[in-house]
C-alpha cells in the first residue's frame, strides 16, 4: 500500500516494485479512466488515470468542476438579474 502522503519519488519506486511483482506473477496493474470508466493497463494511462482518447479530449480543459467517470460536471445555476 502506498501512503497518501508519500513523496512522488517514493510513490514511483513503490509502484515500480509492485509492477515487477505483478509481472513476475503474470498479472497486470490496471485502473479505470477517471473520465469514462474504461479499463486501462498501459503504464502512462494508469499513472494519469486517463486513457489517450480522454486525455486528448480533456487536455485543454482545466475545469476543477470536472469529476471522475462519465464526464459529470458540477455547475452553478446561472444568475438571473430579473429576480
């Protein structure tokens, strides 16, 4: 288990060790895309929690309201000056 407060270098080292152990057992490290939920197993996609299609689709979006899975967004209601 990788501690949530772990430094990037420690996280990278522990992930590499886990990947080596998994490969020795014939297993693959996988996760799901944070945008669409598609299973991912390529190292870069796993590290970024996003597949290449979703990364390209969302690379210019810097929306803090964008949340994982199915591109759901949190949006504020528009302000109506007439009320």
